[in-house]
């Protein structure tokens, strides 16, 4: 049975490190989504969905 975990990253500079950390633990990136939170401050949330067998 597959397991899924959604991770919220608040800044794009942390995406690569987060993916690397999860891959070292046996997770694979399944889906990536970015959403604009505040247009005035250009605040963006990045959602990474990982899966693991």
C-alpha cells in the first residue's frame, strides 16, 4: 500500500533541500503545486506531495 505525505514549503529556496531530504528517506516526489498567498508581498506557498511504497 502506498503512503502519501504533503509538505508545505514557504520559500522556493527550500524546495530542493526538502526534496533531497525526502528522497534520502525513500520518498519520491509525486506532485508539486504552487499557490499565490498574497499578491502584494508576492508570498507563495509550495506544496510537495511525496509517495512511498
